[in-house]
């Protein structure tokens, strides 16, 4: 297993950090998060064109750059640090993962180049019930109709679901249950019978939508009735990616709090000189570095085809969830009253930490997933 | 000279082991061969029993030793700290006299730093060393001194100048433990063992050539020893575990473990024995309990992440990168892991956690975990001191205001000893 980044990867990271720092200052984050779309299509296309972000993990055969999760996760960590407002996780992690894992050669050829080029904004719609992140809970149905299918039902908590051009939808054959009868479909964002509603989100930088399907025409992605395995794989990859994004969120919260503590004076000295503050910061460093190690290890495990990846992915997600939330709580506390104000930026990352804690399943869920592999 | 690669080193060590490793050799005889060839401590300098191998290639050598079951140099215990300190600050005389016998395991060592009045604040030592005639005469008391009861040599921190400030008045010595002026009294621990001791020094003698570095440089040398101690803290688990193979060298290694290594036999338990958690959960029928499963998962996540953090730090070191924050956290994390493991062992054992010795599960091992884990967050620098170090050195937060480091040490308020 690889435990360090190459110098090319380090350089990629530092360039990206500088770029995102310039393009996504919090002023810009605040402006975009207040908009309905949550990002600016033209600006995002330009940035993505310059940096090739959505292409990172797409194989060259489909117009991508052919890098691995190691590189994709660097992008995600930096996105977490910068809170860049863009439909990146939805497009480059969820939809791209589903297409790569489930799609036929022809489907990949048809769908991925547009994503790699930044022309297609895409997402994956699978959750319906707030208590279930797994495929088995799917109720949305797909019935054969003519040469294709029609979808009926609803999806919720869909990342960028209100703006995506292309929606990958998890559905089941009428009368099927559990992991049987599941298929993935693609639907156009403006398809007839599809109504999309932007949900109000706690973390305004992460836009979620509810999608209602009434006889929506859909195209099968991959093999009918066989989506359970590629979907599960997509979720494993997404958990690792989110863990890396959360590592960036945590590190940013930690660093900003440290900087503030060194600057803020009380009782004639910097609050950073109080031992309770120093010990809290030491503990935060432990939390964040351990979570980072798990996230990096999991990304390497994906690239190296580790047999243990399902457990390792859940481990990384659980570690990241706890570290991010704990760090966020400390960060607000360290800032004191100003930390509770809307004008102070800390709450932006606090909310991303809370939102990521829940997205794709919380720490309890992932700890249990991990135990099912290691202690059956 | 040909370039060192993983393959070239592997081939070389493999050939050497093939020609030299023989389990029927005496342990000391074998380890002398290791010292002569440099394969025992390959990352050490060539002129001192090593081969100047980069740190990154140590693992290759370890793998080849493990492959044929070859015994390594004597590693465990304070002697490794002594070796690291002597390599960094010792004279050629020190290196000649001590290093080889450290590697062969003929000599054991102890660390005479802590005193009744100064543990965390180890620079507050009041044991005094005075030059009388042409010898150093030492008077004072040390405490919690691991292995002092069988050690041949001690790493001694003592005060040589009371008019200097606290850190500047200290000097560092190597003291012969087998002399009339050194009186070692075992000190029973809360886990029933007595691996540490009180050491009373009454006109104990140190030869002038056994001063390490210069008079007044004791603190810098102490820092080196402590740094190596903290770094080794996450490697405690594999100590004192012999092999069950046949052969004279193995027999003698087992005998060594039973004697000089005896003080360390509870060390695996003090790290919490994470390896026993899943087997114990299975055996006690708790593996299906969702609450227990969550707690076990939290522990495994922490211990795996800690392991990967240590490997990240090692990988960075191997690439010659400056040490990142990940390299300073191991000791503190080891305390968290040990405590969490002890809590779960308690939970899994139910009423059996009330028992000890042969009445306790696994012939006392579980009970020993519960009463040994508290050592992890104290020995080698407490958790609080680790947090001070991380926040001040890694995070560059302001140092504690100090009221004791600028005036002559004799004017500094301190504990009164009796
Ligand atoms: C198993 C074991 C083996 C040992 N082996 C050796 C050995 O071989 N050689 C040797 O020299 N010593 C040895 N020690 C001693 C050990 O190094 C000391 O016990 C340790 O450094 C703590 O010092 P102390 O006991 O004087 O506690 P104190 O320093 O009095 O600490 C008491 C409490 O105060 C806290 N505290 C102290 N200073 C600060 C501060 N600045 N900020 C915040 N909190 C603070 C501590 O964290 C602790 O909780 C051993 C100890 C144990 C338990």
C-alpha cells in the first residue's frame, strides 16, 4: 500500500489549493450559496476547463485524464478546504462512478466525454427514505415501454438534482424486492413528467433536490436487474471520496481556529497561550491527522484493488464523520461569540461538516458496515 | 560504488544470512557476527556496527531476517535509548566500550532521570554530581527507574551547577550501577509487578570520562534520549515475545526474555491488547451486541488510523521529507487506544472483570490489561506533556509562561524532599 504522495501529486495539490483559494474566497462562496443554482455554470465550465477536474478519474478512452482515486481524492480534499460551489461531487463522483461501474462500453462512450469536458452536469438519484442509504430501500419503479422504460415514483436528497443535465436513477422492476430487480437508468434533466424542487438545506453550499417522476421516459444504463453490485461499488467509492473531502473540511476548520487563537487577545495574552486551548488544539490535530490517514489509505486501497475495500471505505467515512463534527464543534467554541455569527465564516465549514456527517450514512451506520466485514 | 536498491540490499542480506545464520550458535556469538557485519543495525554508521543504509531499506533487512527466523541484535529496553544517545553525543571511547555489548545483549541499561520531586519537569532534577579529586561524586534519589535492579549501566541526569539557571546547570553521565554507592530498591506497581525501582545514590562514583557531552550540556543530551523514547512508544506491542523454534540461539533468547526482559512482560498488556478484542468478543458471546459492536468499531478505527498515521510518517521520512505533524502524535494516540481497549475488555468480561490472576480470563491477561493501561499515559511523558509538546512545537502556540527558567536554580521553588 502506498503511504505517501508523489512529488507530481504534491504539486497538483498545491496548484489546486492556490487556484481554488483565488477563485473561491468565502465572499464568492457566500454569493453563490445564496443563489438557487448554487453555482455559476459559465464560471464553473471555465474553471473546470482550465483544471480538467471532472476529467481526472475518467479513463482517456472516454475523454478523461485517466488518473486514479489518489488524484480524485486530492481534488476532493481541496474542495473541502475551499468549499468551492460547484456540482463536482454529484458529477465527478456519483454519476461518473455509476456510469463507469454499471455502463456498457457504448454507454460510457456516449456519456462520459461530455462529463469530462464539463459540458454535462450529472448526478445520481437513489435515496427516497431518510433512514435508508442502501439500494434495497428503493421503491421507484421502472416499467418497460416501447424500446425503453418509464419511471414512476420519487427521489429525494439528490445532489444538484435541480440543475443536473443528466440524472442517473436507481429503480426497480415492479413487484421485485431487496437487491433483486434493481436497474440504473439515465434521464434528461428536462424530461417530460419529471418535476424537480430545490430543497432548503442546512448547508447552503450543498444543494439538494426532490425529484418526482410521473411516467418519465428513461434509458437503461448497464444490465437490467443487475444494478445492485455496480451500485454498491459506486457507494463504496463515494464514501472514500467524501471522507477525503471531509478531511479537507476538518483541516481547514482546525487551521482557521489555530490562526484565530493566536491572534485573539484576552487577559493580556493570546488565547492560544491558555493551556486548555493548546490541549484542545493538540487533540484536534490528532483527530484530523488520523482521519486523513484513513482517508488516504482508503483512496490508495481503491486504486490498488484491496480486497478489504468495503470495510476500509466505511472505516474512512466513519473516522472522517467523527473528526469533522468534533473539529467543527471545537472550532465554533474557540471562536467564541463571533463564531456564532453569520458574518464569521466558521459556520460555513461547520455546516459542511454536519451535512457530510449524514450524507451517505452516518458514523454509526459505517461502523456497523465495517464490523459486518471484520466480525461477521 | 554500486547504487543501493531494494533488490541489491535484499540479495546481499539474503546471501549473508545464508552463509552465516545458524540457530546452533550461542546468542552472543551470533550477535557479535551481526555487529561485525553491520546487518544487525544496518542504518547505523559503517564505523559503528552499521552499514549506513537509508532508513527506508531497514524493512527489507527485517523481512529477510524474519524469512529465515534469524534473531536480531538485542533491541528492547532502555538499551536502545542508550545506544541512540551515545551515537548522537558519545565519545569514541563511549562507543567502543558500550555499543557492541548493547547489541549483543550482554549489558542492560536503565534511565535515571525521574526523581521524587521532578518527573514531567525532569529538568528540575536535584540529584547532585560534584567533582571531588578527579571523580564525579553523585548524591540523590531517582525513582520509577525501570530495570535498575538488573542494569549494568545507568543514563544519569544530575545537577552540576546550582548557580546556573535550571536547564544550564545539568550534566549527563553514564554510571556503573554495580557499585556500593548505588542502592536499588524495587518499587511495587499497581499491577503487582515491580519492573521499576527507587535508586538511592550515596557518594556514587562516576569516572570523569563517563560524562556525556560537556558539563552543563545535560539537557540537550536528555532531550535526545526522550525524543527516542517517545518515538518508540507506538512500538511497544512486539516486545518480549520469543519464538518457539528449536536451537541454541533460540533457547538463549528465551532465557534472555525470562530474565533481563522480565520487567517488560506486561508491556503488551499496557498497550491494551487490541489484538484480543475480537476473539474475546466472540468467546464471550458479545459479537452480536450492537452497542458493543459500535465500541469495538470505534477502537479498531482508531487503532488502524494510528497505524496508518505512523506509516505515513515513516513513508515521508523515507522520502527525505521534513517531518510533518503526523510524526508527533503516536504516543498520545497510543494512550487513547490503550484506554479504549481496556474499557471494551471490561465490557466484554462482565463480572469476570472483578477477578485477577489465575481466576481472571486468559489466565490473568485480561486483569493485567485493566491494571496496566494507566502506565501508558504516564511513562515516557504524560499525555498532558505530549499535548504541550504538540501545541508548542508542532502548532507553534505560545509556550507556557515560565517562572523558573531565568533565575539561578537554587532560588527556584520546588518540592521539598523529606
Ligand atoms: C511504568 C513506568 C515506567 C517508568 N520508567 C521510568 C524510567 O525508566 N526512568 C525514569 O526516569 N522515569 C520513569 N518513569 C517516570 C515517568 O517518566 C514519570 O512518572 C512521568 O514523566 C510523570 O512525572 P511524575 O510522575 O513526576 O508526575 P508529575 O510531573 O508530578 O505529574 C502529575 C500530573 O500533573 C500533570 N502535569 C505536570 N506538568 C504539567 C504541565 N506542565 N502541564 C499540564 N499538566 C502537567 C501530569 O500530566 C500529571 O497528570 C516511569 C513511569 C512509569 C509509570
